[in-house]
C-alpha cells in the first residue's frame, strides 16, 4: 500500500483509461443531440484524444513539481525552456485534433495535428534522453523515443500522405470526402496510439516509487 500511494499518478492513468473504455463502449447512449448517432469508432477516438489532453497535461505539469521533478534536471538548463515550448505546442495541437474530431472535420487536418503532436513529444524525449542529469530518467525517455514516438510518427505520416492522395466517395458530411471505412480506420489508429502513448507515460511515472528514496538520500546520480 505504501508503494501504491507513491504511484497515484499511475492509478490516475488506470481511472482515465477506464473512462475511455466506458465512453467507447457506451457513447451511443449519450443523449446530447450534437453527439447522438455518431459512428461506433468516433466515441473511441474522442475519448482517447480527450483523455490524452488531460493525461499529458497532468504528466508534464507534475513533471516539474512532482518528485523527482524530472523536467528540472537538465543540463544545460536552457533546455527546460525548449521542453516547455514543445509541451505547449503538443498540447495545443492535441486540443485541435480533439476539436476536429468533435466537429467531424477533415481527416487530413486531424492527422496533421497528430503528426505535429508526435513530433513534439519525440523532440522532448530526445532532449530528456540526452540532457537529463538522472540516468534513470534518461533511459526511460530514450526508450520512449525509439519504442513509441518514432513508430507512431512513421505510421501517422503514412496515413497523412494517403489521406492527401486518397479520393474517396462523397459522404453526407460536406466537410469530409473520405469513405466511412477509411475514417473508421483512422479513428481506430488514433484511439489505439493515444492509449498506448499514455500507457508509456504511466510507466515512466510508475517508477517514482524508486526515485523518491533516491531524491531523499541523493543517490540518484543527479548533478
């Protein structure tokens, strides 16, 4: 129980993930007229994007104030400013992708937003993996870059290029020119990647149980 109390951020991720499941499975029961009668995949996409905005925001804010304050342990210190800037860009475009999903805007615009988000997170991982003064944090972000952000960027880049050259049949939505099948595939890809990325962040934050004692006794290898 002592360990779990230290890992409350990980537990928060579990609760947010549960919320995504509930909205994804039972979103069709929503009675708000604007969100009624959407496609099945759409509830998963909106829930995953919304949860990503919330969880990424918490992750990066807590990364400055929550032990071991991972985003303050950079050398040189000027990199902290770059991290803050990239965080703002990533969260801003995440909100944009969510808004496009809610309004059922163009698929290519949404994929462009996700590409920018993934690229921003990748650069943050690169900065953290190269300039963090804590070896544990450095290893985590380096692994995240190669196991999560780079594959996600390549995958969404392929989808984005395809969305630019694909000329699907007209749909009932004047803002969308893609077939329901292609849009459902993109929605599923976005939902899956958002959940997977949040899991990676949760795994990073699950380790403060080890870092707490290091931060107290100064044995974490930080400068």
